[in-house]
C-alpha cells in the first residue's frame, strides 16, 4: 500500500490531533494521545484524503475532515474496549486497563463531542449530515453486535448487515466526504460512497479471519478474542452452516462456557478449517474489494486512483 502521495497530508493530520486534543483537563490529552499514536493504520483518513484529491480538492478542510473521521473511530475503539473488557489494543495496553473504564468512556465521549464541534465550525451542513447519519448507524451496529453476542441463530445476511453498520459506514462516509469536498457530481459521490462501503466490509471480514489465523504479535491483540467474547463472526457462521449437529452443539458449549481454554479454541479452529470457513470468508472479502475498485472506473486514472486501488488490494493481503 503506497500512500506516499499523501504523506505530507497524513503528517498534517497527526499534528492536528495534538491541537484538537487540547483541553484544560490533562487526562483527555493523555488518553487521546495514547490511543491515537499507538500504531493505527489511518485507513479512514487516507481514504478521505485520496478521495478529495482525486476529485480535485487540495485545501486544508480535507485535513480537518480526516482528523474528525479518526477522532470518531478512536472514540468507538475506547468504548469498544470497555464493552469487551479488552486488555490490549494495537499491541499496547488498552486505555481502560491503564486509566479505568470510566475515564475511557468519558474521553471517548469527548472525542465524539469534539468531532461534531469541529464539523459545526466547518459549517458544511451536507458533511455534517453525512457524519451524523454514519455515527447513528455505527452506534446501532455496535448495539446490534452486543445483542447478537452468543446468538448462534445469526444468519450470514444478518451478520453482513451488522458489519456494514459497525465498520463500513464510517469508511464509506470518509470516501464520500472526499467527493463532497471536491464538489463531485452526484454520480461520482455515490460511486465514492460505494467504494468506501465495500472496502469497509472487506476490512471487517479480513479482521474476522485474522482473529483465527494471525499470531498475537502480528494482530496486536490476543488471537481468539472474538470467540472468547462470544462473537459469532462469519468464518464460524459459514462453518456451522455445514457442520454436523454434534459439532454445532460442541462449538456452542465452548463459546458459552465461562472460560475458553486453548484446547477448546483449537477445536473450534479445526471445525472452521474442516469446512473452509476462512477461505470462504476471504473469498467474500475479495469479492467486495473488486466491487470497491469497480466503482472507481468512472474516475480518471491518476495517482490517487491508483493509490485507492492499491489500498483496496492491501485490505485482503494484510496480516494484521
């Protein structure tokens, strides 16, 4: 994934984080800096910056909007880690383990509030509407995931709807906002929206696979975390559709148990391997990557388009 053409812009986004984290309460900057500088991929800001440049915009507002998108994403990470009682985030101690759940939730609230403050200052009602809609749907997705925890009746379509809300809508908003900044036609704006949506779906599907196949070091967290939290993700859903009744009962007993030992996790991995759950999920992720790239075809072949296509390919090639 070559993002060299926006390297300066990405550095400007990093600098803006420090400015926007400024507060009379030192703990806000401390926790915000901890998670914002802990090695995130910056895929959402990168997509927004590339989309804006591809659509002819080269002003400072793209830096602000990219920062807003990452602030919103970071807020959801802080809240997620509290909900999931996570110990590690991106290979480092999660904020809630260092400062407690209460502080993590409240700083997450600050980041959400700051994001909308920055949007109001910008004054673009269309972009404000896009992000208001996206964050509302994102919150619905997070709640739906909570409701579906430990639910073995979840279907493939229900799961795809869940990850669309939980992950893809914010990436889609980032891509669409770039087109809005560039005053693109409605047709191109819709194409950029769809590009981001399919990228987001593919990203989450690959994450689901990595939770079963990566190493702790490469993933930046303990593998098997989803399973231990009772999350029934697509590799398992697809495998259970083909598994025997005894195998389904065994997996359910493992997931709903008080503690999942390594041998239990290995047993679930074997069932997923037996029914090609990982391969099927990765195949679906690749389909969405191709759909994402197809939406770029109406745009001129420029370095920014090549970078967006390369970013799409990276999604299914990454190992973390």
